[in-house]
C-alpha cells in the first residue's frame, strides 16, 4: 500500500469517538477498483458489483426489507452505540459530522439521512449516482469537493488528510478488495476514526462469512449512526408504498433477464451478473424477474465468471437484457451506443431481446434508498412500457422533503 503512516503516531479524534469491539480480521468488499473519476461513464469491469444466485429469488425481499429492525443501538446521556457486522459495537460520544464511505450505496444512504454536508469523499465518483439528485428540489452533492479515494489504488495518507469522524466502510473490503493489511485498518481505526459498514451490494465473495444486510437493514444502521430515525422511517414508508403500487401492476408472467456489463462500447463481449440477493439487484428482484443467466449455468463475474459473447447469449436468448453501466447514463445513450450496434450485428440481431426492443439500461451498481427509487422506476418503465410508460412512480418533492427535513418534526 502507498504510504506507511509515518508521522501519524498519535490519535487525532479520540475525544470524539471511542471504538467498541475489535475489527475482525479479513477483507473488505468489492468496490470500485479501476475507472477514471472524471468519466461520465465507465465500462471497465466492476470490481465489486453484483450479487450471485446463491440465495433464493427475491419474492421474499418485499416490503419487509424496508421495515425490518433488530433493535440494536443504544443511547445514553448523549453517547450511543451502533452494532453492525463485521465490526461489532462502536460507541460514539457525539454524532459524526464528517464521514467517508467508499461505495455509492452508503453515500446515498447518508444523503437520504440529511448528511450531505458532511460527506467528504467517495471511492470512484462515476459510480455514485448523485446526478439523480438533480430531480429533487433542494437536494444536491457537489462532487467537485469530494475527494476520490481510488486513484490507481487507495493509500492510508488520504484517510489522515480527510481526518473524518467515521469511515462508513466494511473493513474487510479494505483488505480483500483494496489490498490493505489488517494492520493498515487497525492503524486508521486507532489514529483517525472507526469503521462501520458491511459489504451488501453482492453476496458472491467467499470471504464474507458474516451476516449480510438488506438495503433497508443497512440503512437503518446508518440511521442509528447519524441519529436520524425519523428520516429512516419516512423513507421506509415511502418505499413500501411505491413497491406495493408497482408490484400490484406487474403482469402475471414476468421476463427472464440477463444483466450484462459491456467489456467495451460498442460491445462484443459482456461481463455477466446474476440477479442474486445483493442490493445491486434489488430493483430487479422488486420486479420479480427471472434470471436467464443463472438458469443456464453462467457464473457471476464477481465469482470468477468469464465474459460471454453473442453466440453464448443466443443460446441463453433472454426475454430482456439489462445493460449495466456506471456514470450519468441514459436509455438514449444505451440505444445509441449499444442497441444500435447489436441491431446491426450478425448474431446479436437474432437475440429475442434485440428484436423485441427489450434491451434496457440496467442502472448503477451502488444504490441506497434514493437511487433505488429512481432505478426501480427506470426498470419498470423499460420492461413494462405499456403499463408504466414515462410515468413517475414516486413523488420527487416528498423525497426531497424527507432529505431536507421539511416534513419532519
């Protein structure tokens, strides 16, 4: 790792935060290793992206995903604690003012909880869906002021420079995906601030042998961290209402889809991602789609699966294809740079999804409660055009009011 931490022998913020239980040895999770922070789109493989089919289909991850709670987290006389695997219990003397996530899912959760001003950094800017906030009155994140944690690697010095109050990152992600040592994690924890986080966007990593959290379970933990229970509950109610409405309008038979990440644009090969239980595919599970890739024995790219070409895709012949790309991507971009190429390709043009105009933008990998609402809407519109068309499926102003606190208290 770049940097040895020399010159940083003493604690910098121990008067604010006290660490509870020890960090488990192990790794960090997958996040964003690669890609240019300044790119509007990113087409390289996602080093920490999609879930596998290792758990059952998400007909069970319905509205209960938004309302489950374990009751953990205590508050006494201004101090409180947050308990989250794999770290355990972390005690705080005050609510963190500055915070650092690595992946955009936790960044989105913090923004949803009204903590945008304290957000100091992000792993890779192109993988944080902050551009979607432009549709929410009064909600914004100035990415220009965010420090990019990944610049050909992620060293310790940037964490000292940021001197944040908490790192909203699974410490095992730092080890397993960013090549930190456990001593690096311990050093930053002791000299800067604790880690609180769990890798949730995918469930294919063999080193993740501790509890997983659904999106809203992880979101609830952050609500405990930032002491924002009211905002969490408001989002939980909204999520349940939107999902109930969308699911009530789904057809009896839903399509089998293939989630694909282009190896290049225009694409001749794709990295396959399965519709598993990670939060990256929550919007697809919400729509009760089938997984054409899993049904044909194709291995998730995050679990070591190789790229698939058009000949392989033709053997699978999914009802629909969801093209995943990072950055400020639109369906128009996908149509111009992916679909048009497939329509003119000798093999790809024979795919049922291409012929039926069911190649849709698959969204970003990292989604919290705000990005999820946008991606659920986009996916429903793409798969079920006759039913949803261009209809807005959630109230932008209501979301903005929760984030800004206009409807709280």
